[in-house]
């Protein structure tokens, strides 16, 4: 009885307490604070923002006093909160550089000989010397608001604006289509793709706050006052580029002319390395881009082969070959929509034509597909009997076809060239020195040939001029073997970077290629599909055998090129600001 | 041209289809002016009002400005006019609201069913089970067989109610806090040397010193806002760091002494030796305000520079440079944290620092002091009001007069107050081991992660007959092995006060609602008292603020007297108030330090020189275990066992996800360990795998592992300071090998 009564009392207490908790305590503390609190805070940061706006030829820039940056990372979280970023989204980062891992040479390894080792452990007095105890330096970094911003120049839709007055590189969020090309173009890993919104966002130096005479979030929140805003002369930035973002392991400043200065009394570049220097991690394989490239290149190659065969008088393959080429190209362009965060606005992609290779790629590829459709139509029209009466002057079609054919091929290879430039233009060393050109053109030829072969295999038996066809098969397979051998040789030569004395970006790419099973898979499928099976085409095969061999040639070379492109994306090492010893995968 | 024929607005509209400068996405981050003096913020985050409260992570005790919209917390900034942090906060503070919304909050009580899984139950069932099981255990094994482990993370009103309910109501004798792991050493050192647990400083001292000595402390990472105060120092101070690692603070300092681990006691005796030998001491101060100096001088006679150099690995010249810097300083302050406290001889090491301050007269003046920086947000509150080591208000369980006084304030029978001291944390754990403790109640701490030599603790928790864990998450390592989980409201969902490292009492407020039926710890203790049948004893403890008034009265006449603080509103208005603040005090300055009159809290009002010969390392390196394992904090974005900080996606980005071990590149080369490779780290107690970070900031022969990953304490060696019982986390012998 007593127990029950207590229980009742408890239960009502539970409700009472839960009820009490629904009231916030704020009513109780009437607003005691005056509203001009920032004024008091201003004494802390007033020296950290410039008094005057930039004059013509000048712009705002970050200046970091590294001697004051001690790695607390308050700036990262304050920027996140005061800009209302999404969960986990950050516009500022703090990395670490430290002495190269070769120091402390005169430290003696502890003596493990128990007889000699004093107890308690006391190392010899000369073991330590403060001069040589290693140095570490935290580095806070955000957008460098470059004079020639890679993001802006690469953007296909003009979603970046460099403010003419302040020089702040601003991202226009509603303009962005989420193609992420800016994230490849920036040498500092600044623009961040926001999956939730389907767009990229980045630091705008809190331009709204600056305009109102308030400090950016990071400037205001650094407990040590390490970050400030200065006014720099853009001519000076270009003339003296190496002085800006002077940091070990960071991309050459001549690429975009960043404006941030990192002040320190120490010479960082000479003796130090980024803490993530040794960290090697595969990049995103970018599957939609990967398939788009392979399929459009197949298309370009197939149209090339068709035009050559047409010139040689082989017509049997043309309808299927053009159709396959057209479909491949269209699917390629369709697939790439999966890559976009906001595909609805993809129509804006022409806007960047003046500076963006991506814009050019989109326009040229569109043109290519338009011409390809016209050409395919011209090839197919005569084969559809009931349409023949409608073809106006008889004989115009073949004439038109001979005219359009080479134009399609040129458009196709312009597309391949623009694609190559899209990557060649980025600061990733693995994508420079013409590598995209060699890879993309050979892919076009290999897959174009393989497509022609499999179609030849398909159509050969019921057709009459098998003689001509088999000559053609030998010719194409021969060329395929030559190009494949050359390409594999070219790719193999890249592994010489494994012998680079320092861990260069290219050595990292080579190491990544060495480590992934995609490399042997690529090698085997391509040797079999691009060399061994084409050799088999030089012996006499039954119709079924021919179809089987060409079919495997197509599948294996396609697999091989897809793997080649997988390696192209996943083994590219992006330049970036110094990171942390163990990078976090998100 | 086109404008002639079509309206401009249409041109604009069509134009914006192609180039869109504005829209929903843009406005998501466009900054608008707030009228509350906060500067510009995104429109959707503009608050209706703000309120200041103390941060719930570390003992710095920053003021956070909580932004409220429709009375709910939506964001925060660092309070611009709070005397502690002056508009600054560390990443944890900036992200303080995020962990409240974590999906694994305990929203209901959980009880382990017969199949061994935790099942949701009602509060009524939870309360009944708590009482039945603990009473059964007490009936069978005696009252002392049920103990509690509390925390430095809850407000002092809650920890006081817990201590009172458990000891006065439920008859428990043993209860301690996780504060044993962080500042017990400083407590004992101060009590013995000064007569009361009294860190003497105010943060202003960071700005006023001309020599600042940090020992076993890395404020750049562990207390970044305090380091921010150092950066405001206009005296171009000499900053000395004593640490075996080249930490962030060591890099930022002007002098770094990378001593051999745990040679600190010998080092400070050696410095005292040099100071005395050169006459670099303040004889008038020593004579007037201290006792025991001559014995101390005789003791340090043996610590010649040569001997100390041998022990510490520092050169004789370095020792002289260090001593001379102290001598030349006009305002020298000594600061220490866990490098000193978490040691098997920590009390004497802390006192060696106190001795250096005393003998050079560096105490009681601006910019001076022997100053222990505390860890948790309310560790200082627990030191005075948790009713564990001390009776409420810094009183002594062993003294009848103290029991009488407190009983009077509380209006209870003095007989219900235990006349014996509680066992310290390690003794309670030992009690579990040898069967004296059968029931354990753990509040807001995570020993299954944090306790030294964790492997053994896991076995011991299994041996308990009943384990209750009260926490805001049901997923902590400890909650996972509990029999009963009680869901607690978090910081931000309840009221109370914290005491920060400089003795400042700061307020926390309810700005968010606890999820489900989670209740403030305060209310949970009230409910348990009712269910136990002792609720009547705590009638006067009707609310946190009523409890604050009780605690004020308990403090009357003590060094920590706070009877002059009217109420919560007064605390709120002034940005917190430091103890002491007895009735009649005026708040001329809100940044006050102790001992300005040279009177200490000992019977003779003199500070004592206390010292002892250094003892051998509990576990020296050997041929089988040739590396010294150092542990500590690794980033400002991680807090203790990460139960809260792990819930913030931004904070998670700021530190490695997996446990890692820092190794000097030379050692790595010797062992053929490559960067980022998995390595096996083994001690005599356990073996774990960790990622290798090759970095020359750790010395050859040392490795460093952060305490935030649960693996680390599988390795640590359970040695304890004999006076403070604080675990010696910072040094044990391990071996390294390549591979998993």
C-alpha cells in the first residue's frame, strides 16, 4: 500500500518533471545584453580588416600569420556556423606541415642493453639538442581568391564571378549546374561539392560581412588573431607569384595567381613537407564521365572507320556501324547527365565558351552528334525501300553522304580533342603532358576498329563480297594490333616514374596504378582483345568462329579501355593544400 | 535594342534563366544583418533573441551566445563580452549544440532482458528496478557494496544532489568522479601546500606574466582559448614549455625543454637547486609566508645540474638557461595539466612547481602563480560540491563539526552523514575485483573507454551484479554493458552552474528540449530518492536554483565562500563570478586571484614546502618493450571518449577517424614501418593495431597515442599516485611491429 502510494507520487513527479523541462529557461533571464556587443569585440579584430576598400588594380586577400596558427581549427567551425553550412560542409581547412622525415640524426637510439641502461630510464645527456628537435606548423587555408581563378575559367556556365571592386571570387549558387569541373580546375581543392544541394559552394570571404565593416567569420574567430584581410596589388601578385601561397608541396602559383600570403619567420618550403605527403589515396573514378568519354570516343572512332571503309568501297558495314556509332555517342552524352547535380540547367553550358574547355566540349559534342545523326540518316535512307521515292533528286544522297562523312569525322575528333583539353587544362600532373590526347585518340581508334570488326563478323556470312571483307578484317585487325601495342607501351613507360627519387605526384599515380588490380585486368583484357584475338583473325575461321572472335575483341577491348579510363581518373593525384597525417574519407 | 520592344523585367527574367545571380540557393548563405549585435548571419539563421551560457566541454568555461528562434536554440557564436573568452571559442564550443540532436540519444530508460538485450522500459519500471536491485544487494552484502562513479560534466547542483542522495539517502559510502582521472593530483597538492584546494589564478594572469612556464600542458590543443589569452600578452613574454614532445605549444613557445618522460620531478628539484645556489630566491617572501623551506633546500642539495642533466636528458646549460629565465622574470607563472597530474608521483611534481613559485615569490601578484589548469567543465565544481572526496562545500567527512554544520544547513540528522571517507576511483574498481562492490551506478562518464588498463575493467564490469549507467547516449562503451540505462538530458537541456578553472561560477540554461522522456540528471536523482523512500530528506532541493542556495550556505565561512552571490540572475548579469565571494563582497573586478595578502588556508596561514625523493618508473622500457608510450589529447575537435564530439560531422572532419600512433621516422625506418601503415602496438596488458603516423615531433624511442580512441587504454599501465590515487596514464612500455 505504502509502496503503491509512493509509485503514484513518482509517476506524477515524472510527468511534472517532464512538463517542467518543456519550458525553456530563457524567459527567466530577461534580455540583459545590450545590442552593441560587437563594438566591444571589435577591439579584438579591428586591426585585422583593412580600413579602406581596394583601389583599381587592387583586391582583398587573406593573410595568415603562421607563427600564430596553432591548429585549434576554430576558424573551420566558426565559418561553418556563421555561414550556416550544411552538416559536415566546410569552406576552410587546417592542414599540417612538418620537418622532412629525415631529422634528428644525432639522436641516439635508446640503449636496450639492460645492463647498461640506467634504471629509471635516463638517456645519455647529449641525446637531445633543442636546435634539432623537429618543427611542425599548422596551416589554415580557404579560397585564395586568385587573380586568374581556375574555377572561374573552367566553369562552363559562368557560375563564378570575380568582383571587379573587391576581387573576391564568388560562386553564383543558383547558376551552378553541379558539373564539379571547378573542383578539378582548382589547384587548392577549394570548391566543395554539396551533394544535398547538387551544387558546388565555396568561401566568398564573407563578402557581406566585409562590406559592412565586419570581419569574415574565420578572422573574427581565430583566438590568436592569425588570419587577417589585406589589400594586395594584382600586378604585384602576378609579378611575384611565388611569394603567394608559398607552401611545401603546393601547386605552382603561376597557374592561377593565388593572393593569400602565409607569413612566417621560418623557411617552410626548404625543410618541410605536408603531413599528408606520404598519403596516397585513389580518387573518385567519376563513372559517368568515364563512360561518356569511352562512348563518345568509340563513336568518333567508328565514324572514322566507316568513312575509311566507305572510301575503300566497303559499304556492307556502314548502316550498322553508323548506327552503333550514333547510339554510342548519344548514350555517352545521356550518361553524363548523371554526373550533374542540376541537369535541368545543363542548357547553360555554352556560356563558358570563351574560357572553358568543358563548354567547348559540350558544344562540339552536340554538333558532332547532330552531324552524326544527319550522316547516319543519309546512310540509312537508301536502305529503306519505301522512303526511296521521297529522296528528292536521285543521287543527292550519296553525294551529300560523301560530303558529310569527313565533316562528322572531324567533329568527332574535335570532340575527342576538347575532351582531352578538359583534363589537360587541369593542374593534375597525371593529366598533363599530352597524356589525355594519346589516351583518348587511341581509345577512339581501338574501339572504332573493334566495333567495325564485330559488325564485320556479324554481317560477313550472308554477304557476297566476303573476299573484300576478309581483306578489310585483316587490315583493321592489323592496325588494331599496332595501335594497341603502341598504347600499352606508352602506358607501361609511365611506370618509369616509380623510380623518381622523391615522392612526386606522378610517382604517386604510378604507385596507385601499380597497386590496383585494375592494372593487370586492363593489361590482360587488352592483350587478349587487342592483340591475340586480332591475330586469330588472320587465320581462316568459320562464320561462327569469326563472329565469336570479333565479339570477344569488341568486349575485351571495351573492357580494357573502360579500365584504362578508370585508371585515368582514379590514379590522378590532385594538388592541394597541406592536409593531415591521416586524411579522413567522407 | 531589345529593351525598346519588351519590358525590362521580362529581359531580366529571361536573362536570369541563363545567368542567375539570385535565388533560393544563393539566399541560403547570403548574410543579413542581425539586430542583436552578432554581425551578419544567413537570413534563415537570424535569431529572435540570444542568451549566454557556459560551454559544457572543458574547464576553460567559455561563454557561448546561444541564438534562439521561437525560444529554441538554432545556432551559437562565442560571447563577445564574456570575461573568459572575449568572443572566441574552440571547435567543440562552436559545435556544442550539434551532439544534442544525435540519433543515438537515450530517449527512454532501457533494461537488459533475460536474453541479454537492452529493451526500452517506462520510468516507473526503471525506478522500481533500480531500487529493488540495489536494495537487494545492500541487504545481502552491506550498504557499502553499492557505489557510484560520477563526473565533472554535470552542474554542481546535480552532483551535489547525487552525492547527497547516494550517501545520505541511500546509505552508500563509496562514490567518486571521473575527475579522479584528471585533477585529483592538483587537489591534493593544493590541499597539502596551501591548506585548501585553491587554484590561485585568473586568466588575466596569462596576459600579465613576463615568463609563462607550461609543464605537461599543450594549451594550443587542449585549452586553445587560454592560449588565445596568452596571445593577448603585451609583455613579449618568455614562454617555456616542458614536454617530451614537440607539441603545437612547444613550437609556439620561446623555449622548449624536451625532457625524458617523467624526469620532471628531478628537473624541478634541479631548478630549485640552481636558484638557491645562485641566490635567485625571494628570502623575505619565504620567511614571511612559507614553512619548510630549509628542509626543502637541504633536499634539493643533491639535485646537482649534472645529476639532473643525466636524468632529464637536458644539458647543464639548458638547466641554467631555464633557471635564469625564471630568475629574470618579474612576473613568472607556472601552469600545468595532465603531464603532471597523470603521474605516479604527480602530487610531489605539482608541489615542486608550487615550491618554485613560492621560493621566487611568484604568487599572489598579477601574472604569477602555481596554476593547475583543469580539464572538465565542472571538475572544479566537483572538487567542492560533489560530496565524494569532500563533504559538501569543501568540508571533511571525518570531522564531527563539519558533519554537524552541513547537517544543519541541510536540515538533516548528522548521523546520516558517513563519518568515513569514500574510496577513490581505483579503490572502487579494486572493490569490484575483490567482491566488495556488487552494484555500481555510473553517471555521465565512460570508464569502459577511459579507465587505465581498460581490458581488466571490462572483465570487472561483467562481475557486477547490477550496473546502472545514466547518460545522454545509450551507445557509449559503458552503457552497452549496463543492466539499466537511465536517459539523461544534456547540457543545453537543463539548468545549473559550472565552476571553471579560474574558480568562476558560470550558468548553464535550458535552450533545447530533451528528447523523448530523457530527464535532467537533477530530476532523475529526485525520482530515485522518491522511489528509494528518502525523498523527504531532499524536499528543500526543489530545483537547481534552490539547490544553489543550499550550496551557498554550505560554503559559508570556507575559502570557497559564495554566499555573496544572490542568484542565477546575478551570475548571468556579470558573466560568471569567481569564488570566493562572501556576503558583503563587491565585484570591483571580475578577474580576481588568490593570496594577494600572502595568507594561505593552512592553520598557520603559511604555505608549505613539500617534497620527496623521485621514485623509479613503474614500468621502464625493456628489451621486449623498448618504446615509451605517451598519451594525451590530439586535436581541439575531440573531447575525451568522443561520445559527444563524434556526433558532429564537422568535428569528425577535423581529426583522423581511426586510432593512430605517432612514431619518429627513424624508428619507423628501423622497423620498416611505412607512413599510414597498420602497426601493432603491444604492452604487457594488451595489443592493438593503429595507423602509423611518421612525424619527427616525437623523439626517437617514444611513441604517442591520443587518448580519444578506446584502444589506447588497453595498453596503459595501472600505476597511481599514492596521495591522489590519480592514474599515471602518461608513461608505459610498449613494443611496435609492422602489420596488423
